[in-house]
C-alpha cells in the first residue's frame, strides 16, 4: 500500500479516500490546502496508482476495501481521524461509518458520493436526457452497437464529462493525470465502462436504508451540476441524523477542485468544529 502524508500539527488528521474505483489519489492534491494545521493523508487503494496491482478479483469487494482502511488506520496509528471521500471514496466512507461503529471517524466529509448504485444510474440518466439530442443519440447508438469500450464511445462521453465531472477548461493537471493512470481493470469490474452507468459490482450496492446508523458529524458536499445530482445529496442528507449539506455553485463532480475558494473554507471550518 502506497501512502503520502502532508502537513503536521496537533489537530486530528484527515484521511482522504479517492474515487474510481480504480483512480489513483492524484486528483485529491488540492486537499493539501487543509494541511496547514493537521496531517492530511492520501493513499492509493489496492490495484490503484502506486499501490500493488491486483489480479485476484475476489479482493475487489467493498468489505475488503473497508478492511483496507482499517489496515491503513492501524499502520499509521490513527486512533482518531477525520474521513473524506470523493465519489466512490465517499461510498466507501459511508460503508466504513456504518460497519465500524466501535471505532468511528471523528467526522465524515463526502463530495459527489451516492448511497445507491441504482439511484446513481437513475440520476445520471436524468442528466443524459438533458444533453443535446445529437449528443445523446450518439451515446445511445454506440451503446446499442456494443461499442462502449471503443475510442468512439470515449469521445462521445466527453460532453457529459465536461458538464458533470469537471467544468474547468482545461482540466487541471492532477485530474488529467488521474484519468491517464486509471486502473481500467478495477474500474471496469466494479463500476463499468463509463461514469453514467454503474454496471459492475457496485450496481447492486445500496446503503440508503442504513444511513440512519451513521452517528458521526457528516458534511455532504456536491456541485450544482454534479453527476451525483443535488437531489440525491438531499436524499442522503435527509437520512443521516444531524448531517449538513453544501451544494457548491458553478461546480460539478470534483467541486473541491473546481471551486476551492468556496469548498475549502467550508471544509476547514467543519474539521475545526469537530476536532
């Protein structure tokens, strides 16, 4: 397992969970801004980035990634920690907070994270339906032809990505690097061939009915145009007792990358409040 620690200080450390599954942690680099008074810890999950590759798919389960977070926590002697998760990382954070009530994080922050594979597919489809007719028709044509792994399909997805994944132009270098280093075998197995269809093993993942078990301070964030639409963030907010929701204007799936001027002060104050 590869990890990196930035910053120092006596405040409770923040552990950051990257998305994907299969993405490296590179695109989380803007979170280093939170390291002025605490340690901020990044790690690449098994099969991703600088960590060991994985060929045994039996290791690619949500429960295994929960155990992996325990191992990172134990290895770094993090008796107390805040937990941040982006996209799939937030899904993992939800699961961890539910499954580990005996050693909960001090607080939980998510960004663009769903609580249900089924709902993810429904809300991303609603965004697809709002694409210009020619763009949607091309996506549907390629899907019907079984060309979801083709360069043509990758090109057809770009308008959706530019609207709902990252609205900056050009994309920041750490985000481009993340896509270049994506562990496609992990991504295809657990998620599927594209952002807007969870057809892999996570398609059946759902903790909506268990969100009430999360009893730690929780900050749910997302972008105004996030592929994880604000309506779903609201559904999660309604189910986690005492949670807080912040929708970042003029941003999408990586709102902390797109609007650090808005997102970072919110996160910094929330962490300080729950140190």
